[in-house]
C-alpha cells in the first residue's frame, strides 16, 4: 500500500450537516467554506452560498425562485405530490413564486396588522383557544426535519403525513368555530377571504395557517434558547445586559446574528446564471443560502464576527432572509424574544444553566435549537 495514502491527513468534508460536530457548532465549517470554496457544490449537486454577498443576492434576485413542485419531483419522483404533506407544503407562501406568492402574502399581511403583533402572541393571533395550545406546542416541534435539504425517508414522510392530516382536521374544526363565532384574529379574517371564493382556496387557507403556526413557534423558541445559551457562555455580556436592560433590543439582533435559529434557506435558478461567486449555475439547480455563515462573514462584520457583542452597531442579520420572502413574523419574533429574555433576567437574576458547555441540540440543521436547556436558580 502507498505510504503516502496511509499517512495523509484526512480532511473532513467541507459540509457535513448531519455530523454531531456540525450540529454542535457549525461555525468552523462555515469559515472553511467561506475561505476555501465559497460556492461549494455538495455531493447532492447543490451550490452552497456561504458568503454574505452571494447569499444575500440570491434571496433578492428574480432569476432565482422556489420552483417547489418541480424541485420536489426532481428529488423524489413524479408521485411525490400525492403525499399529503408535500401537497400541503406546495401551498405555503414560503414555497411559492409570484403571482401566487404575491396573492397569498398580500392576504396574510393584511390580517397581520401592527396592532395584533404588538398585543398578542401567535396563538391569540391565530385564534387558537387556550385549551388547545399545549397539544399544538408539542406537535409543532417535530416539523423541523421537513425543511432539511437531505431527502426524507419513507418512514419520515409517513410520520409527516400523519401529523399533517391531524393538523388539517384540527384547523377545519377551528375554521367552523370561527365561521360561527368570529373573533378578532387572523383565522377569522382568512376564513372570510376563503368564503369570498376568488381569493383563497380551502387548501391554501389550511396550509398557510399550518405554516404560520409552524414558522412562528419553533423558530422563536429557538431564538430565546440560543440567545440565553450565548449570554451564559459570555458572562461579561450577561453582566452588561443585566446592568443595562435597555440594551435588550440590540442584544436580540446580535443573538439573531450570533446563532440564528434559521440557518439556511434555498432557491432554484430559474434561468442559467453565468457567474455567481465565480461559478456557473445551470437552470434548475439549487442554491442553499447559508444564513448562519453569512452572519459570521468578516466582509460584513469586520469586528470579530465570532464574538458575541450585544453593543455591536448595525447588526442587520440575514436570519429573517431578504427579498419577497422576508420573514413575515420578524417583528413578532423580536418582541416575543425581548419580553421572554428580559423578564427572565429580571425575575430570576441568579439563573444558572446546568450545562452551558455541552447542551443537547436538536438534530435538525435548518432550524437550529436546543432539545432542552436545564437551569437552576434560588
Ligand atoms: C426567530 C424567529 C424567526 C426566524 C429566524 C425566521 C426566519 C425566517 C426566514 C429566514 C424566512 C425566509 C425564508 C426564505 O426566504 O426562503 C422566513 C419566512 C417566513 N416566516 Fe419567519 N422566522 C422567524 C419567526 C417567524 C414568526 C414568529 C412567524 C409568524 C408568526 C414567521 C412566519 C414566516 C412566514 C409566513 C414566512 C414566509 C414568508 C414568505 O414566503 O413570503 N416567522 N422566516
């Protein structure tokens, strides 16, 4: 055997998002990608935009879109759209291109008024009665895997279908309730739009309410968890925030940047692209925008991006995306996180995390968050 081969240092793959080391800390991989191959092509043939410049451009450029149905068929075969969960996701505004995206987002934005965002949290807004909430919080925590760009197994599709069918049954009942008993909530407004017939189909209504609930819950829970972990791993920043509670607003932006609860989102090239960061992207190919990597790009954050600095000026993280799909719930998420973290610090000033060094992460990587975060006080 060739001695060279035996002694050669084995380089880790540039991007291995299912590896436990990656789940624990993806930032060293991101740095390798940005510095050695910023438009890396994965073994699945996807382009990884790891620098801020390309990730941000792809989100805003009309030559890229979601192409959800075609993309799913290319990945799983022509029968995939018969699976309930894929059919449902195909109606999410998150997965649609104009003009359907424009119509659906317009309807939801109208119902998502500033006052509702200021006064309510997500269940009030959707009109989910208090006694149903516990079930929902639990079930919405299991959807993260659907977003990972690693194909789902048959068993995972079956499990997701079961959850999807149960959620659809639940929401059909809620729609009936809101038809009979209208409330000051988003569901009531969208049910009216559906009754009008021309604006929104029943399938679209159900799918987008499921999206709002899923997108609005786990992401924000993870922002709060990741933010608390970051603070406790950086006691100087924790002390600074306790001494200056008014820093909370900027601190939330920095938590979003430092360890985003959404790590990536994808687009498909709708035409041949000649040059993106030095690569040609043929029509139909996918580009994954690594938001977490863009948020640590020294080209945009010259002052030590790997450091948590709750006083960092102009944070403007890419965590809520950009362009026409920019997160609809950004303001709600910021308010929820601000209230949760500042209340916790005020009420439990001696809160300690039991294991800030090695906490248990959820195994998904598009949605980044902790499985649990045991803490003590008193
Ligand atoms: C920290 C919390 C959150 C983060 C990091 C986050 C992140 C994102 C990102 C990155 C996108 C764009 C995806 C893309 O471009 O493909 C997005 C879209 C979206 N988000 Fe959020 N989100 C959060 C909270 C919320 C909340 C609280 C809600 C709703 C109540 C919500 C609802 C949505 C919806 C409906 C879209 C799709 C918008 C569209 O396609 O036009 N998100 N979010």
